[in-house]
C-alpha cells in the first residue's frame, strides 16, 4: 500500500515511505482506552518529545466558538517550544464554559506531569461530542496509563485520536537532505461530522530535523494553507481544529532558512499534509468520490469564492456522488458565489472535457464525460476572466450515508 | 384548507382568503402543454393584464450567471409598466449564449403578439434544465394555444410553471381597504433543484388595486426581502429567479403612498409572499420539516451571516430532518460563520427551550426538547452580543430524498 495514492499529490523524489507508524528520533507516543468513547475504543493519546530544545509551530481553527483546549493552547502555551501533546477523543470540551476550562487546565497539568515537561510546553486537543462536560478524571487516568505505554511507534496514538474516521490516517517518511536523512511523521484525524460530534480536524507532525521555530512556523503555515485549508467535507468549520508541528533536532541535521534543504523539507511536508488532507476528504462521512475544483481568473477573492461555492454546493456534491456530469450545477454554483457579476464569461471543463465556453454550453462527447466522472477522483476546472489568480479546493460528495450518519442517529 | 397555515405568518384581519385560483379584475391567464417537459405536463403559461395603464415592479436573481429571459427582462422591458408574462417550464434557457438570447427574444415577441401589448411590456421567465438550447418554436406554439385558453382563473397557469414542485403554490385574497375591497393573487413555483434543473423561484403577483409604479416597486422590494430573500432549501442561488407584481387598477381603488391603505396593502402582500416562500421551503426536495432561525445582536452583518450559516449548515439541516435537538451544531455553524470572533458569547434556544447561555451548555429538559423538535416547524433562536440588529431565515431539512433526487437520477 502506498500512502501517496492520489493523482493530485506527487511524492517528491527524495522522499521515501517507511512501513508502519514509526516516529522520528526523539519522539514517543501512546494511545489508551480511558472510557470516554461509549465503544470502549482507545480515546486518550499522549505524544512526548524528549529533546529539551525542541521547536514547534501550531495552527488553530478560526471559528468564533473555540473549544477549551484551543483556548488553553493559544493562551497558556509556548507554541514555539511544545514538547508534549495530550489528546482525547469522545468529547470536544466545547461550549462547556468555566468548568470546561478547568477540565482543560487539569488535562494540561496531567500532560506535564506524565511527560515531565513544563506545563506551558504541553498542548492539549479534544474531539467528540460538544456541549457535554469533559470527565477530566478519566482523561487523567488515561494519560497516566499512556505514560507506561510510550514507544517509538505512533500506531496506538493515531488510533486513539479517531472519532468517526473509518481508517487511521498516518504516515512515516524519510527525507533525504544534503546534510543527511531526516524522518518526518504525522497522525491526522477527521471525517466530517457524526452526531453528536464536531467535524474536528487534528493533525500532529513530528520530525527529527533541527528547525528554528521561525522556520517551523513558516513551513507549517504555508503547508496548512495548501492542505487542510483547501478541503471541505461539508463546509463546516470546527471549534477544535488544530495542527501542530514539532521538531526534535535529534537527527542533528539542521534545516536552515532559505536553503535548498528548506525547500526539500517544505516540499515533503507539503506532500505529506496534502495527502493527509485528501484522506480526510476521502473519509468524509459516506463519501464515495473526491472532487477537486481548480479556479483561475484575475481576482483572487472571486476565484476563492467561486471555488468554495462549487466545493460546498450540495447540488454539485450530489452530482459527484451520482457520477453525473451535471456541469450546469457548477455554472450555477459559480454564479451564486459571485452575485452581481453578470454577465460572467466563464469556461468550465470536467476531467479536461470542455463543456462550457464564455458562459455558453458547447458540444461535447457526453458518453466519454459520463465515463470520466465515474472514477474515484473527479476534477472540475473553472476559468473566470483575467489571469494571475488561482486556487483549488478538494471536496467529498454528498451521499445517502451522510444523511444517515447525521440525521438518523437521534439522541 | 387554509392558505395561511404556518404559525410564522399571521393573516392580517382585513384579508380574506378566496377559494380557487381566481384572478383580480383585469387579469387573464392560461397554461398549456407544449412538449417541453418530457412528462407531457403543462409547461407554457401566459398571463395578461387588460388594463392599458397597468403598473408593475420586478425583482431578479443576483447570480453572476443570468439566464437569457432574465437578461431580456432587465434590458428590454419597461419593468414599471408590464402587461404580460410568458413563462415556460422544462428548460431554463441558461448558459445558452447567443442562440439562447435569440430564443428569448422570440418568446417575448410571441408573448406580445398573443397578448396584444407592446414587446417591452412583456416579461418572460423560464425554469428547467440548463445548458440545453430552448426550443423556441414549441414555446411559440404553446403561447398561441394559451391565448385561446385565457380566463380569469390562474389554476392552469400555476400548474404550467411548476417543475419539481410537489404541489402548486397559489392564493387568491381579498383585502379590505378604506376605499373599497381589492383583490390580490399570486402564483409561485420552486422546490430546490432536481437533476438537471435549477432551483428556480418564480412568483407572479396580481392586484386590481391602483398603485403607482413607485409604490409597487417599494412594496415588492420590501416584501421580497422579507420572504423569498429569507428562505433556503439548499443555499443555492438560481440563474432564473424572478418576482413580478402587476397592478391593473380595475377595482378603481387607489393605494396612495404613505397612507393607512398602503400599510394594509403592504401587510397583505407581505403575508402572501411570506406564506408562499414557506410553501417553497416546505416543498424543498425531500423536505419533512421547516426550520426558522432567528438571530439577534448588535451587528447586522454578523447577524445575517450567522443566520445564513445555520440555515445552510448540512449538519443543522440533517439534525432537523432527524428530529434531533442537536444544538451543538447550531453553535458550531454560528462559530464557523463568524471566524475570528472568539470568544463569542452566544445564547441558543430551540423551541423556546434554552440550551446554551453565554456560549456554555445549560441544563434543560432533554425529553421535552426532543418532543418539541419532532413537529413540522422548528424554531431556533440565537442571541449574539449587542442589540438593534435581527433577522430570520426559513430553511428545509436535509433528507435522503434530497440526495436521491439530486444524485441518483443520472443523465
């Protein structure tokens, strides 16, 4: 099995996939069952970096409603020097007020205790049901148990952070730099929403390369924008989204700013996060196909709105699900996303088959197009007037299973 | 059966419902089958006002992609003096380029011929599949046939403008003004989208009151903003939306600006259009329940975005479908609609049961709430900080049938 299995992500030549879920030097992780998930599955994860001078960077959801763990990370952590992450699944600790903040603080304190690092170097993350108070004692007992299970393999950690994910999402890579080979690994979760949880996306990335905190922040920022910021399962923004990159430096290979190695490491990180993001889309609740919409034009704002409009259109998503080359819905979604812009001269192609030019239907081989949209990945290209701006969004289809998952399981 | 059957619309005391689909004095209408719908159902409608000094007002979709009939209306009509409307269903004449414009022009010319009014007093409207050339000859033959069927009853007209509508949407009212009683009638269509059509909303309103064109424009503008602008089946904006108010003056009762009668007439029009808008939501593809979200706060822009965010959230809509009082999804949708606004102190109530105060879950009677959300109409109230701004949006649920209708019928 190949991690880089999407045609939309190229594995850089100097990147090698490693089997299993091995962590880079300087990291240990574990996942245990602490009783937060009714299923009894693993639900508390602990990730520890043993290097005292580790660097880090983090990105968080932009939601106006922030879960307590996000607030704790933003207000009480040295985000450039994180050395541990404590995670729970099964409860998002969101909309839980002062009691939720207390529980998050306890979780951070326990994380510091079991990992032996300062409290402000411990990030915490939660995912699961919202509006229900988190049982901090269960999390604490879970973290204590996880301490005894810490190892250089992240499989149980990747498993513990899952909620509705149909499959775990992780990779372990080697990146050949000029100064030597470094390791890069990541564990992600996210699969849209399931009642009564949130569509939280979490991603934890580790490397044994030595990065300055500034380099880590720059690379993570760019790569998150090109990956997790460019996907949509259902257009919903979570209260809990979080991505954390930690660098132990244990490989004693330094990635300096503005060097070829920085470029290589950045490309490897980019490919890793884009593929993980695509796995989240592919695991979108009930998803059968993944769509990619590429929009070009002269106005970046218009290009962005058009791409989001297509990716979040329930009509486009339902057509994608049905394997239906219904390009009229793409045109309608773009028009709706750009009110007042008529007459809009747009070109549309699906799987490179041109179906609309200058806003007008053009003859095409409908049978060939129908075949082209029956595959697991479907690409839509929209050209707005002008040049210089472009974007892409990856999205899942809208299926019966999405409705079943989100409507039929009533509390 | 009562037209005003939603608890969210009050019939004004001086408004009386009339049985059937009778038109006000000065209007005649007809609908015929012209072969545009594969089903053979009626698909061409003609509405004529016999009063030479009729006044009118119109509102159109804001989409960046406008159907040819919308362009013709906007560019070639005296929108304050319309005397006829020619409509076809089964083909939206959208994304059809120059040929589509020619077909629309022919349709307007034929409408003028069969109704005996000037071309620039004939509005045209289309709804149905897009990206397929309209067979103008069929429409022309349909309009000729409709001329022979014109009558004071709008039932066949209301039927001919339907696409996926499960039921026709029309009303005939009497409004008691100080100067005498006037009639007010309307025919609407819209039910989300069905492959491969657009989610077009059309509404035609007639009265035998005498209105200045300015008054007609003012009243229609206000009432459209409070009705069709406040509904969402699937968040999709059509290329073809249109609302037209025509006043024949045949009742010889004048509604002067800034009089009590203007207020009464406006209230009647408001109730009429709000109820019609609710019927469109209720007829939303696969819909089982109608939701209303009311948002208050201090910032009108934030209030609007929050309300749209809730109404268009597939998670909220799926929960509405399942009769699931999942208020966490409401909080999440509001937070997602207002990025960067954390910490957001919001209150949420569902059917007057308070579930969240100041952003924090509060204890409530879950069983009572579950009962309350099992009915045909569910109300969500969101209070953002501040005062002075408020809005409401009506929305349908997200059902298996929506997916079936929009995904499973592949071309």
